[in-house]
């Protein structure tokens, strides 16, 4: 199953909504979308929010893609925030001991506050 | 007597089985080589240059030393025979042709079979007994492409190059002896050599080297791939590998020498 | 799901497997227990398609893998991982290269992504600092953990374990056992473990299959196995030297063997 990606411009930066499964076949699409965002919002982008509520499955290539997004955000001084992780995806983050690496928020509203 | 016939029969059957397995391995290797060179991503990971370096560059000192001494020895022997008839002027051409066509390819191939072919068997055999090859298969990685192809391509480039260098070195050895001890003038020696030596002499040696390269790689890798058991079996396979590739090289050398002159 | 049906295998005149039937349910942990030399390794090789049985089928979903040859097995093999008893890491590659190898082979992922994935897999087995070392520089237990990281490289659906804890100290053993249980619980990986470690099986298995003399002697949940009235099963799980399973492998009487020519 392919992943659907929508990019939204918000006041603090960008909101990326993912829907579907992020796996070895689809994670490169997510990577392309993120690269596009970094190109557009080179300076002045304060944050990139990623809405994962519609993601039921994410494999390690998907997580690695998010980690790379985090690396890029650090370079430009922006923040990467993940929101609304479904329980199975959250478990994967916990097992990979990445729950503490990312800023994870229960809702988009929570994630956009304080930026 | 009956036992001996039975032994011979069994040995012959094993030989035929090995030969047909070698043929399949060769076919798969050629096929996988094409797969590799048409896939740029995999080609960049294949470390072909490392292989050429390991096989070629590292064998170079030994090969050159042996070749140089061989050139001297041949010139000494030939000069003894020709002394009686006063035919020193034949020496440069005779030595050069014998070396480029016969001794250069043969001696280089034998050294490489002992040094590199044995290492192939030992390496791949060890991987076989430690289940590394089964692991590759389980990861859906073709072991022939992963292990044999790079060695195949590496040696296919290295051995003809080594052979040509060895032949030049041997001829140079002959030149040194001829010009310093036999009283042949250096410029005469060079001119005589170039007069007699033809392009065919050089490339027939290169063709031989190509064939020997295939033999060394195929026998070396095959003996490694079929090892069953433990470390002891790897040792036995390595010995078998050197024996069988040496034998195959000498037989094929005779056949090719006959064919090129026939 | 892996389903074995009527697996038979002979080596020469010796029958190793004589009609094995069992089902390893999806997203469950199945332990295959048996005594040493009881055909466990042979069965495992048949399950991963490395060895053809003389008779019988192995189904992965609806695909009979015993019918597949050569590259036909690739789609199956890309969905499974295998932890070999001795690790079977490639000694010429570093730890990191060993783990990235299957990812590079089978996915178009970017180098940087692969690098991050390798770090994540190594973190999973607790060996993140060892990426640039060669397998030869690691202890046996560490090699096995790296091998597990490699088996997990492509996020497989099913992972096969060949004696995952044999030869390891008690702490590393329980770490690996916990890892198997976590992988199953969190990632939903179907685990098939071949071993003779009974206690470990009792702790984490959803289902235990006991092999004896090339057949399935018993199968069930750990509780069912523990409650079995079969004296052979009881002897097996308690590890008692006395019982129906004889330690003496020879059939001839000792006295007869010594005294009668």
C-alpha cells in the first residue's frame, strides 16, 4: 500500500500529513516530500510538524527517514515534532528507544503551541 | 587389481561430475558477471579494484623475481647448447619467443594458482563451513555473484597483465646475462629480439593467460564452495585445488601450444 | 504463518525426519524442541528452503516453498530473517556492513537512511559502538547479537532462530530471550525457535512442538506441555536421565556386545 502525503503551510512552518503504511517501498516518497519542504522553507521555518494519526504501520526505513528529517531540522535550527502516533507506531518508537529522541505530542494543537 | 580398476572408475566418475559442476559454475559466473556490470549500484559496491590489487599487485614481486631468474636460467642453458655451433645470434629471439609463448604464461599461472587460487579455496571453504554462504542464500544474495564474480573479473584482468610483465622481466633477465656474460652487444640483443618476436607471440601468451585465469578462479572457487565438514576439510580442499588447477594449467598449456602452432 | 505438512527426510539409510506436521501461527512464538541430533537443524533448513525434503510441503502463507528453486525463493527469503547458531556473519565485512548488506541488496534506499537504520538495528541489540569492528574482534555472544541485528535488517515477517542461546552466558541468554519476546510483542514478528533450551521455551513460547525420533511427539501451549501425562514428554521437560528416553544409543545388549563374538 502506498502512502499519501499532503503538505500544508502553517504559521510556524509546515505540516506534513501521512496516511497509509510507511515501509521500504514508500519511505523514499516521504523523504522526497521532506526534502521539498526543506528547500521551500530554507530560512524562517521554525518547525516541521508531522501528523502520523493515519499511519498504521511504520518500518525501520520509515523511522530512519524521520531521523534524517530531524538531522536536517537541527542543521537549519527548526524543530521537528511528531503528533498523534497510533499505538502500534508508538510501540515501534519505544522499542527502537527513539521516543526520547523525538518531540512527540498527542495532538497537532499541542504540537503547534509554544513555537 | 580389481580394486585398482574400481578405484580408477570411481575417480573417473568423480572427475566427470566435477567437470559438469565446474561448467555450471562457469556459466552462472559469466551470467552473474553481466548482471553485475550492467547494475551500476552493485558494481560500485563490488570492490573490483580491491580484488585486482589483492590478486595482481600483491603477486607482482614474486612473479617478477621468479620470471627474471627464469630468463637468466633459460639463456644460460640455451647458450651452452649453441656455443658448440657458434649460434649466439639466435639466443635473443629464441629466448624471447619461448618466454612470451610458453614460459611466461605457464610460470605466472602456476605461481598464481599456488598463491591466489589456494587463497580462494581457503577463503570460500571457510565461509562454507561457517555457514556464511548459507546465510547469503538465506538473505537472497546470490553467492556466485557475491563471491565468485569479483574474483573472476579481477583475475581475468590481473593474470594477463601479470603474465605480460613477467615475460618482459624474463626477457630482460636474458638480456642482462646475454649482454654481460656472453658478449652480445646490447643494441644487437635488442634488435635481434625485436626482429624475431612477433605480435602473435605476445598475444598468444595473453590468450593463454586468460584461459589460465578462468581455470584458477573456477577450480579455486569450486573447491571452496563444495567443502563439507570442518577446518580439516578446508585444508584438504585447498590442497586439491592447487593440485587440480596446476594439472589443468599444464594440460591446457600443451593443448594450446599445439593449437597455436598447428 | 508457516505450515509444515508430512516432512520426511532421509540421509542415506538413516531417517532423520519421518512425517513432521505442525503450524507456526502468524505473530506468535513457536518453539521446536528436540534432543541433540534429533533432526532439528535439518527441519530448520527445510523450513527456510535451504534443503529439499524427500516428501512433504512447507507453506508460507499459501506458497509451497519446497516447490521453489533458485531465485524463485527470493520473494520468500526477503520476508524472513534467520539467526544462525554461530552467527554466520561475513568476516570480511564490518559489523555495520554486515547489517547494511541485505538492505543495500534489496532496497533502493539512500546511503544516509541505511546508515541510520544500521544504527537503529545495532541499538536494538545494544551494540551501537561496535559498528566499525570486524566480527572476529567480537565475542561469540556479541557476534550472535550482531547476527540478530542483521536478521532484522529488512524488518522481516518471520524470524527463524537456530539455538539462539546455546553457548551464551545466562545474562546474554536472557537478554536474547527477552529480545525475541519483545520483537514478537511490539513488531508482531512471527518467531520460530529451534532449541533444546526447555526453560526458555516455557517462559516465552505461545506454542511448543517437541520432536522425538523424527516425529512430533507433542505440541501445545507451555501449560499443556507441562501438564502432559506422556512419560517421554515429562522426561524431556524435566531433563531426567532416567525414563523412556535411553541415554544409551546402541540397541545391542552391552554384555552380549562384550562377550559374544
